[in-house]
């Protein structure tokens, strides 16, 4: 909520109203998908509707997997995804990169550790390391907090962190608390001693506010600058996806163009995500 | 005269229609559930579905074993009842027999409020208080079988209390007066006469509570931990049948989706069996009570 407010304020000051730019667009639209992209998509929709008074858009945060399924089935005309599309999905669906995001490993305040290697991170989430003692911490059991299987973050974390050592097939430890949203991971890590989880970079703040901390990975800190410079080891692209290439003159195309515009990228930035590098 | 008759006929027809509607709803839900769920057993043997604990629906070679969740539902419900039945019985007896008017009114409205609280609020309470308390007292993560059972126990209390109280009040006055007249104390009358006579009603209350416990989803989802493995103990993480359906429902497709409907079938059969067993038990106790009276 706070993010949305600050996005609104930032917009009020920095953006020139562009009413009439897409005056020909009208109608109601339902988009949906990744909960990760929801914060900036909500803020972008708010501004987009102000610019196009005839358009009503709602976005349902159902998870990347659910969003892409609904898109393929025709329930959505546009889906947000934080997961890479499978080869099968790419046959019919067309993703457009609209923002970057980093994933941040977060731990409860009881865990006295500030840096972890990517290999150890993978070992924890596959259940090969189960005690903080093995990483030089206190002798306490590691409580793994994982996402549910529909989550794009769940797949992204496996692809980026675990795939290299443990193969393509997802094989996280099953002895893990399963949380359905970034916010739930943050809440459970913040409240459970000895716990570790991973969240979209923007959500790490929630854990830190509650007394937990984010971990450096291979000595790199999770900053926006590091993601843009491609130094942060756990980063990914966020997509808006359409069935077939976006059609010129459609609301979907106009919305994607809006997010890719300077105005849209300012919204991405104000909601703590990472704008695409300019070039 | 004619008008009145046709009006009456119309009203009768309307009532019949409503009665049929609810029956049809049950029928359609049953057919739908089995129609969508049964095809799974063409690909996965029933025995594997019911007796394997390997649930990896999105793996390259998917495995659909729901034993962990059957056990989860079973443990959580049993434990919740173990907490709730003694307390609920005690409160019901107190309200029906012992409490003064003012006290019983206050307690009853508290119980009614308890019954009206949405389950998601119970879940929040569970996360904030119960999981923290069980973590401190018993160790583990706090997201556990124990936490889920405690939350469920609180949720089933109102049902058990209400039904216990009502069935105690329904016991004929002559029985109580007769017992007292024979020199039994109030306490002896309660546990030798009133509770045994009201037994069938009380059991019905417990069954209603059990139904609520098995079917509850949101609150247990928030405190159970939701790991797809059998609970390792009281402080182990638990996923019940309902939690499994809701966790995967939003994105499942193909066989995975079918397996969730099949999970629904198992839940359905569970509750059906439970109801039947209890109805049989009730019939037996009622007839034995009546037989006893006749002798």
C-alpha cells in the first residue's frame, strides 16, 4: 500500500497528464498473473485509466502459472509473469520484458549470517544442508520457507540458484513451510526463528522492518545498481505476456507501450522494481 | 374457493421445487466431483493415490500420492476434538445446569460471537499468538499439527457447546426431578442421568464439530505449515486434504487438476462415511435407551 501511495505522489509531481493520447480506447479488461509484478501493474493501471478515461482494467494477482494458464484459455487478454515461459508456452504466447527484479534471500534475525554462497543456498533449499552449524552459524535447525508451486518466483529461484548443481527438474526439499505469497514468506521468515526464505527484492524490506535481514550472495549486496550491472547473482526479467504478438491499436498493446515509456518506467522505479536499462 | 385451492396448490408446488433443488444440488455436486476426479485412476492406480506419500504434481514424471494429506486431515481433526470435546462438554453442562442467568447469558453471547468469527481471522490469531506460543513451549517452527489443531479446537467449540446445552435442556424434567427425589446430588444427577440421556444429541454435536474441523481450510492453511509430507510429530508441519486442494487449485491443469478433484472425492467419502457411521451409532443408542426404558 505504501508503495502504491508513493507511486501516486511521484506521479503527481513528475508526470504531465496525457489525457486524450489514447482517447479511442474504451471498455473493461481483466488482466492477471504474477503477484510479483502486481505492485507496479496496479500503479500503472491507475495512471493508464486516468489517461484513458473510457478504459477499466482490473488485475488479479493469481501467480504466474495461473495467469499464463488463464491467458492461454482466453480468460485474460494480458498476463503478468515473473517466470520464464516454457518452450511449449512460447509457441502461442509472446512475452515482453517490462522490468527487472532481483530475488533476495532473507533470514530471521536469529540467524547470525550475512553472506552466503549461491551453492550453499542451493544446498539449503534442496535439503542437503539442514543445520546453520554447517555454515558456521549457531547449532540450530534450518527452517526453510518456500513458495507454492504456481509461483513464478518458485521457478525462477530454482532456475537461477539450484539448477546448475541439482539439475533442471525442480527438487526442493519438501520439509519446508509453503507460503502462497511474497508477503507471507516475509511474515513467516520474520516470525520464525532459524528460518530462511526468498522474496522479490522489493519485499526484502518487509523482513528487514520486522527485524530480519537480507543476505549477501557471494559477497554481493542486493542493490538495484548491482542488478542493472548484472552483478547480483539472483536476478530475473518480469514480463507482460499476450497471446500472439500485441495487436496495434489494442488496449493490451497501448498498456505495454505505456509501461515501456519513460512514464511507465518511472512507475516501475517508484514501486521499488528495476527499470529496464536505457539503450 | 377455487382461487384459494389453486393458490394452495401453487404454494405446495413451490415448496416441492425448493426441496428438489437442494437434493439436486447434492446430486449434481456428487456427479460433477466424480466425473472430474475419477479419470485420474486411469493413469494413477487407486492404491498409489491413497497409500503413497509422494506428491510431486509438477515434476517431469508427476507423482500423485495423498496419504500425507489423509493422515494430516485425520490427525488434525482427532487432536482438535481431543481438545474441544472435554471443554465443550464442560461448558455445555455449566450453561445448562449450573450457571446463573446473568453469567450464562454473558457466556452464551461470547460463544455466539466465537461462532461468527470468520475463519481467516482465526488464522491470523493463530499466526500471531498460537504458533508463537506452541513454538516457545514445544519447539519446532510453530507452524505445525499442534497449532492447527488448537485453532480448529477453538473453532469447533461453539458447535459442541451449543448442541450439548440444547440437548441437556431437552431432557424431560421428570428424569431430573426423579433422580433428585431419590436422593442423588445435583452433580450425580448430571453425570448419571442428564448426560447419558442427552448422549445422542451430544454425539451429534461432536459430529457436526468434526465436520467443521475436516472441512476447514483457511485457518489451518495459515498455521499448518503446508509442507506436502506426513507430519513428523506434534510440532511437525501438516497439510490436510483441503489445504492441498486450495494450494494447487489456482494453477493446476490436466492430470494435476484431476488429482485435486480426486482429493475432493476422498474428502467427500470421508465425510459421508463419518455421517453414516454416526447415524448408525445414534440409532443404536436411541433404540437401546428406549429398550432400556421399556424393560
